[in-house]
């Protein structure tokens, strides 16, 4: 898991229920620019790999649920802007899900959206 390997940490999080029966989680994540992943991706200009962005969504969902999940469907995945942890070490996460684990999530900061995801997980 990326959190366990010190790739990122959760600096702050809050959870609320919406009127439509969804749960909304907002978090501020700190990305570790010194992590070994960036030695290969890429040494002079580190970029958070897209697969790591998706793994962060999965790990935050699992931490919220208190159980492991598996990706069932990825209806939409958009990698819009690279995250360079030397320039943007703090990233915001918004994750909205329902009881069927239909998820809408994004990673962003200061008006810049890095990643958007719509899909479904299973237990």
C-alpha cells in the first residue's frame, strides 16, 4: 500500500452524508517527493504515476470502509494534469460514494484538477 510505504499521508480529512444517500469524504494529502517511486518516474522531474493516483483513491475508500475493495468498473478515468510533488506536495481529494460503492472521485489543488474517476468497487 502506498500510504504504508510513506508515498503519501493524510494531513486532514472530513466526512459528511449527503441528502441523496451518498457519503462525501474530503481530504488533504501530502505527497512525499523523496519516495523511491520518483527515482524512476522521473529522477529530474518527479511525476506521480497515474496508477498511484488510482491506488490512492482505492486506499482512502478502504480506510473509510474499514475493509478491502476491488475495482469492478472504471466508467471514466481522466488524467488531466501531472502532479509534480516538488511543486505541489499537497493535494486535495474529494471522494463521493454510495452503499453500492459507486464512486466519483477527484484529485485537485488550487483550481487545478489532476485526476477524475467514476466507477464502482466491490467488497
